[in-house]
């Protein structure tokens, strides 16, 4: 049996909540170490009679959930020159079925009918989808084992632990599981059927074994499928992070997708396909794909920490209310958006500058890092003026940038609270503010905030050093007002990638 496994990272939007929906502004997104995996395996069914008329079985399984198996039949309709996807189970999964339907039709159009059928090799497909534990709250799993909510407890859990519930009832942690599912499934199918062999190979993307062209096709197809499955064209930063990892993202113009998005999608009433138009629209050569992705990452020595907060917010509702306020108060909103946009871009620039300094002046950078690890940020500016070791160039420039990172993000937080107050949306609720302010009192904590659209779902900290991490976790463990559970998430290295099936599928 031939097996292909692709994985994609989750996401944490550090800066750019709400603004990232507008093409005029950027969002700083960090790829998460938690990954979603899709394994595509060719298998020989017992019943081969259906191969005579170009009909193939597909079985999709999600072993971490109860009642999570979907059976499909892919069959060719010569009169329409498209492949029809029929569902053999009552339980729908639009994210899976939309990817399968559009990806197979695009593959057939690109490879040609004869080559596409040949790639099936008179066989069916078994697809397994599963995510790292951090995509789902593990608080109940820990409680069942009599374990406290600590990173040590989480590390003791088996990988890809079953959730004990159905997909519709699981408590997610906001890392973008649907975007990573769609992205990894598109990448796995493209690879399994040899789509990359049809592309003009460009230099490989930095830190990836996949070509620039291939990644762009995966990105565009995943954005299209994810938008259709969600029923709307979102900002796309979650899919972009699943493809490329950490970066500074500016969204694409939604007009590029509108002509090919059907008004609705169901397997009982499949949309009419114009395959040449679909292919040309999703091609990276299409001028409508005007998004940008500038390289960005946490500077050396900076570490991301994330916690699951067991309270919950409804993000679409929050977003709609903020956008409604922006529409009715355009002048005030514009001032706030512009100020936040400048701060978000400035934060990303500071990260880039510190990364460069770490390489150009390694010893000086380490001295500043060591000094600030021992102090809370409210003391950083004073120590820059009084500590002799921070007065010598180039250490002084590096130290000032550390201070500016902390002050810039503190201002971002304040403006987001202002946005919440004016729109009557709990972007940073008072209970979160109290917890975040307490985290900021810990030595070596550079930033503490609510990711993405905010609310009660999660918090993040960016810290310096292991000692800071331990103190932050102690704050979380001792916090009484909310149930705060740490996640194992750190910043990911790279985006979508191909995996060794033997390493990933053992025991799954």
C-alpha cells in the first residue's frame, strides 16, 4: 500500500485581531507546534466491480472522535466531464467533502483523465485525519486520570489521544483545526496523485522541501475550500499560517474567489463546474491573489506559551458586532484601526530587528536577554539607564528594542480594550485583564494577551527563559477566578510539510 502523510501547523494571531479582515492592515501570526495530520493510503477493496465505470471508494476516518467515519464514492460523469462525489453515510463533514470534490476534479483536469484514472491504480483511498492533543481541551482527560492541569501532566498523555466525544461536541482550543485539516488534506492529495510533477519547479521555499509553486497551489485551493465550508470568505490568516507558518499576513481580495464560490454546496445537488475557470482562478498566476506574507517570527530566546481558558466565546458574533460598530462610527474606528495597524507593523519590525541583532551581535544580545529575563517589564526602562552592562554599544540599541517590544504590545492591548469598550464587545474581558496583568508581573514576561478576536477562549504569553515559564505556569495553576490550563504549544518551525508515514502512523 502506498501512503502519503502531510501535516500543517495551527495558528496563534499575536497581533492583528479584527484588523486582519481588512486588506489595508496586516496581522502577525505565529505557526503553532501543534499539527494536524492527513494520511492518504491506497487500498485494494474486496469488490472490484465498480472500477469498470471509473468509480472508486473513499473512506475517511477521524480516530480521535466517536462516530467519525465517512464513506464516499467517486464516480465519473462523462456527459458533464466531472467527477461526482456521493456520500454513503448520513453524517456530513463539509470540510472533508468539499476538499475531496474540488481537489479530485482539479487533479483530473490538470493531469488529464487517463493519467488521473491510472493514478488510482484500480484501488480506493483510506484517509485518516488526526491532530495533536493541543487542538482540543484535555482538562477532562486529565481529570479522569486524577492529574493536575500542568504541562508535566499533558506531556504524560498519549499522542493523538481520543477525545471521548463527537466532533460537534468537542471543546476546541482555538488553534485553527479546520484550517489545518483542509490544508493538510489538500497537500496530501496533491502529493499522492503527483500534482507537483505538473508544475514548473521553482526554488524550494525557505525551510521546506516543497516548491514555491506547490505551496501556492495548496494555499489557494485550501483558502477556497475553507471559505466554502465556512459559508463565508474570512481573512484567511489561519490557512496561510497552516501553509507557511509564522509571518506577517495581509489578506487577499475576496473578489478573487467570489466568481467560483457556489451559493451553496451539497452532495445531493453538486454545483456546476467550469473547470478551466476554476483552474485559472486558483492558479498562483492569477492577479487576484494579492495577499502578502512577509517573513516574521519570534526573536531568538523568545518563547510562546498558551493556555486554554475554560469559559468560551463565540468569535463570529464578536466579529460581527465589532464590524457593525466600525460601520456606524467610521471616524473613531478609522483612528483606532490606523493606530493599531501601525503598532502591529512596528511590533513585527522589532521582532525582525532583534533577530538580526541576535545574529550580528550574539554576545551583546545574550547579555541583554540574560538581564531582562530576571526583571518584569515595568523595570526594563529603568535598568537600561542604570545598569552599566547595558550602556555599551551595541548592547544599548538591543536593550532599547527589548523595552520597545514590551511597551508596543502594552499599547496594543490598551487599544484593543478601547475597541471592546466602544463596540461593547468583550475583546479583553476584565477577568482576562486581571490574569494578564498578573502574568506581566512575572520576571521575563515580554507580552501577555488574548489571541485573535480575544474573548475568554485562551491567553498567551511570550516569555524569556525556563524560569519565567515555570513562574507563569504557577500563576495559571493558582488562579481561582477561571480554570486556566496550559497547553504544550510553542512556535512552529515552518508550515505544511510531508511526513514519514512510519513515524506518524505507528499506533494510529
